[in-house]
């Protein structure tokens, strides 16, 4: 819908909502308890936002109708990463630290108790990054798929040296990167189709290091955005896949 979120500190966080040919700016401000949460882009198409407050270890959900509303955090959690996945049905996915370990969780909605996600064999401690409207969650080397009674977790295929998923499209295609060696010196931008396997194609372009950070289904095919390191330095990249 074109809604934009911006800000790197709580006092700067705002959303711009489309209104005709213009945008309306709304500062998110403080919650009723005085806390001013911060967020790292956890915004859905309804203009709802997920935030976190470090000082109180609390999560919050924001809408234009309610303002900030407190959410439940996992029992014993001392920190939750502010980069939550958040789809247009209000389902939330993210990672929280319990004891000395970060664990993956999802919230069926902002008023629900968080549910622990299973770990994938070979990729323990992986944290969710993104979720699509079908409820498929991705992060690190893992894809979590809803089963109707919970989730299953599988490790994404790679070249044997690891990788990471950063985004998922409406049709389930995942975007991210794979390492080409154990040092991580060279990364290949890749997509993981929902049918299986992974594709690098021409996603490296002329660079020596590239990663895909976002993906969307469009009438003309998949569009992927990311970054690469080329001889001239860091570059933003857009790939169109037909």
C-alpha cells in the first residue's frame, strides 16, 4: 500500500501513509506507560508496527487506531531482537534470548502468547527474519512451514558452507545468500524456489560478493533487491527474474 516506516531511534520513528497524491506523517510517540519503543522496519501493509524497549524488555504493537499496545514476551526472555517478521494477517515471528540462547518464536497475533518454533537439524539457534501471508517463516538457514497444528523446520540447501535467508515473497520464493567457502569471503546472492533447491543464475553480476535482501511477486515476474561489492565499491542492485 506504499506505507513507509523510518527512524533509527525511538524519538525519530514515524510512518508515512499514502493519502491521494501525498503522504501523511505520523510520529509513533510513547506508549501509555511512557515507554517509547524502537523498531527495525517491522511494518505490514495495514500500517501496523512491532517495537521493542530495551530498558524494560517489553514488546509492543502499534496501529493508528490504538497507538502502542503491550505484547507478551516469552517466559524468561531478557531480550528480543527488534527485526521481527510481520505479515498482513498480523502473524509475527522473531527471536528472543532466554538464558544464554536465542530461540525462534511466533505470535499468531499481537494479543497472543508467543509459541516456540522447532529447530531445524543442522541449524540450531536460527532466528526468524521474515514471514509471508501464507505463514511461511524464514531466517538464517531455515524455513518454517505451517502444518495446521504447528510448524515444521527444514534447513535450506546451500553449497556446504552455510548461508542466510532475508526475505520471502508471496509465492514462497526465498531470497538471501550462500557462502562459497568456509571463510565467507565470497557470498552469492540466491533465491530458493518453493519447489526446492536454490538458484544463483546471474545474481552475482560483476561483483565478488552479493546478497539478496528483498523479494516481491509482480505482474512481470519476481523482483529481487540487494547489494554487491564490486570493483567500484558497494552497490545497490535490482534483479528482475522472468
